[in-house]
């Protein structure tokens, strides 16, 4: 698994784009994803503008899944979802928001903006592993 921060060089045909600004969360996600499925490549972006820039400049090599932290610098998850709705190429890609907040208002807003799921960050490794397995059910083969 290749942890690739903020660059788009040599991205394989099947990868997951993760908008996550917390280094600890990035490291633990990389570890759990690699345990669950070694065939995927994770690409991390540490702020919302970098997520948008990468996707706008991506040719045909689009992610099979987009996972966004709700609270990120520059653009939050909801703002990113709103911008992604404008790009028809990205409509078929599942988008998941994950957050420390279980706010029903945030969840409803994100679901309305095109998220297929809104997940609250778990507190244990076991719960995170189950969550990653759940996320992967959205990733088309």
C-alpha cells in the first residue's frame, strides 16, 4: 500500500482518496486498510482544497471511493461534497463522511449533498477495522 500525500504521480487504477488532516488518523487508517485489503492504494490529502484540486485534475484515473473527514482545513467535508456534485465524472464514486461529530444536522446535510454514508469515528481498533470493512463495501471492483 502506498501512502501518497498530496501528489498524483503513478496512481494505480484502484485507489481510495482520503481527505484527512490528522497524521495519527492517517497512519492508523493506512495500517487498518492494509490489513483488510493489500490491493488498494490510499492517497491522503490534508485539506479540502487539495482534495478538490486533485479530483479536478484527475484524468480517467479516479478513486473507487472518497472518504472525507468532516472537519478539515480550508474546506470541510460538506463544502467538498457540494463542489463534487458539480463534476459529473464524480457522481458514480461513493463518498463517505467520517467525523468525530454525531450531529444529526451534519449527517443530514452531508447525505443531502451526496454522501452515501456518514460514519462517526470509532474509539477502538476493532471498531475501526469493522468500519474500514464497511467502507470497502462501497468500493467498486
